């Protein structure tokens, strides 16, 4: 990598390839154009992605965003960057409706479940990591939590107050948006007019203490019944939702870093406010490139917990959902996600999943066929050109659907050679193996089925069946059979727990 952040041609030798690397172009939400990527301090690269709010199981929409950034992370690593990838865990400060008033999502769940908020955080953080591992997404370099960075959030808040861009009122600290907007472009990410925003924002109940209606909270006074609260110079309270990302990105990546990402739904408020906070704090916009992933939809509507149209990954793996015809392996789902570019919406349907599963199986079958090919002295195919196309696709804003189209060209070449309708030299066969290794396994993060959590998925299915049989026995008052099932499961190290909410099992 050159000092200016571009990738030199010698890099290709590292890749044991003989093509010239194209430049990497990334669509930057800030400029609304594709820009040539230049790292601030190559080969080091800092990337921050807003992580999940851990108050319930992640749904497939969330997974789409994290898988998209996983592919981006993997490609940057492949290009030779030494990436520090920070993805936070939001475990405090995210209120219902993404607002400044109301209940904390985690506290609400804790009260309902009669658990400590940190038990909720632990449960869903572990669940999130398990699902991410099943999808073969790489863990980030640092996974900081909002509750672990209360001091840092307070320090930034203090500085913004002393810089005259925030004010305290009755124990709550607000960011003064209109004052900030006098000398800065508050809406740089969305290009919306401030007047328009003001017109569309109505005064909300309980927020009369704000000077301006666009002002948002950096620190919020805790009501006595609020569970997660900390002492501060402004009294007992908790941080606002946006300040955690300013605090954690600055702490681990510095005041200016390369890439900031998240779902498109975070662009207008969360990220707009994050940029404003950073500029108000240190005079610098945090990231050079802002990347936003588009939404996973169901019948054209955003998949979300609140709309009640979300699918959980486990439901998809087991097929245990009324709208699913069957289960799909994590790798087939991952492939499904990659068939669409990360900036386009992706609609979720049985048919699309089935098509993706078939295509994924073809890609994997073809790899097996590749291992059986016999080399010829001459070649009738242009494999180096195909490799170049793969790089071109990824260098064009990580265009995975175009990459997949090129990989299907590779399948065609492999099958033709196997059927003796075409010839490949040993160098071609080696290069095709490299293409698989680099693009299919390293960058797309696909694994051969036998390496996946297929066994886990199968166990889920079997357990569903066994517990249904036990349930049936109970309904028929055949308690001998239902107890027998339970005891035999215990002997097999599977604990079954009956509660008023239903039956659960664990290993
Ligand atoms: P949350 O847990 O609600 O804070 O969301 C975690 C991440 O998932 C954020 O980056 C959201 O933008 C993203 N997200 C939420 N819903 C969807 C969806 N339907 N499709 C894609 N990404 C989503
Ligand atoms: Zn964030």
C-alpha cells in the first residue's frame, strides 16, 4: 500500500496474481458519489459500525447490515489493510422510539422479565455473537459497550458545553442544533434543508425544556424509577443515544478515521447528530467515508421488531415460522444477502431464498468438480480476465451481485472443462482455486456446508420434533411417555425446562 492510501501494483505479487489492481471506489453518503478510497494512514485503517441494541434477539434485517459490513471488512483485509474494526454494543441510552424521552429499551425488557438490565444485555449480546458466528461473520477488533464508556461520554458532553454548543436544563443536557447550524452544515449527510426539518418536527410532550425543537439530549436526567443511571456533574442520569458512538469511535479510532457505517435508517438522526457532536467537541468531522446499508424488507416494508414483521435467524434455519416452507442453512442465507448490492433494498421471500440456496449449492458443487479437473496443455478460457472481473466488481463499491455473476462464469468454465467441451491449463486450474479461496471463502465468507453449524440447525429441528411428541403425549395424558422423553434427553445431556411461557431446552 502506498503512503497516499492507494494500492500499488506490487500488491498483486502478494496475491500471487498477474493482473493490475484497480483502484477501490466507495460510495460516500457525505458526497453522494463514488469516491476513490484513500486511507488516512495506510496500511492502517479505522472502521466504526453502529452495533445492535441488545434488548431482544437480532432479526434478519439487523443481520443483513452486519453481514454487509463483514464483507467490506473482509475485502479491506484482503487488500492488505490493517483494519481496526470497532462495532459497539448499545446497552444503555437507546430509548423507545429513538427519542429523548420515554423508557430505555433494555430497562423496559428487564422490568417485564423481572431481571437485572445487565442480564438482558448479557443474554442478547451472547445471542448476537452466536448468530454472527453461525453466519461466519468475523468478530470486530473491539466491541465496546455504552455502559463501559460513561466517563468518556460525560467528558465529551462537558467539552461541548464549554464550547458553547450544549446547555443544561434541569439535569438534562441538550445539544444546541440551531446554534451549531449557524457555522456548520448540520445536514451534511442528508442534504436536507434545516428549515424543512424544523417545519417537520413538532414539539414533543415533555421536551418543553429544549431551546430549539431539533435539539437532542447528550445526557438525560433519570426519573426515580429508571434502572440504569449514573452520577454526573448534572445529577443522576444516563447518556443520550448518539453520544456513545462519538465517545467510542474517538477513543479507539481517534478524532478522524476512515470509515463509519450503519444502516440507512441511522443516517438522518443518529449519524447526523454524531457528526455534529464530534465537530462541536473537537472541530473535526469523525469519518472520511460514511457507508450506509439498505434495508431488508418484507413485502416492501422494512423488517423491524416494532412492526412485528421480523424473522429471527433461528426461525429461518429451522423453518419454524408460519410463513416459511422450509429451513435454510446459514450459508444459503448469507449467499441470499450477497446477491443484492448493499445499497439496494432486499425483499425477503421463500422463492428468493430457495433460488439463493440452489445457486449457493451450485457454487459449492463446482468447487468439488474443480478438484477433479485434469489440466490440458492449452486453454480455451480466459481465467485471468475472470479474476480481473472479480476484483473490478469488489472495487466498484463492493458490488457482490456482479462478483457472483463472475463466479458463475467460473462455474461455467469448470463444468465445460469437466464435460470436455473446453480446456484449462494447470495455471488456469490453480487460478480458479485461488479465485475460490479469495472471493468465495475469504471475501464472501462462505463455507462449505459440512463446515457450517449445520449440526446445530439439525439439532434444533430434531428437538422441535421431540418436544412436539412429548407435548402430544402430555395432551393424551400419557405421562409415562412424556417423562421417559424428558429423562432420556437428560441422559443425553439435554435439559428440558417447563414454564408457564412454554418449554425450553439447553445443552
Ligand atoms: P438496532 O439494534 O435497532 O440498533 O439496529 C442495529 C442495526 O441494524 C442498525 O445499523 C440498523 O440500521 C440495522 N437495521 C435495522 N433494521 C434493519 C433492516 N430491516 N434491514 C437492514 N438493516 C437494519
Ligand atoms: Zn451509532
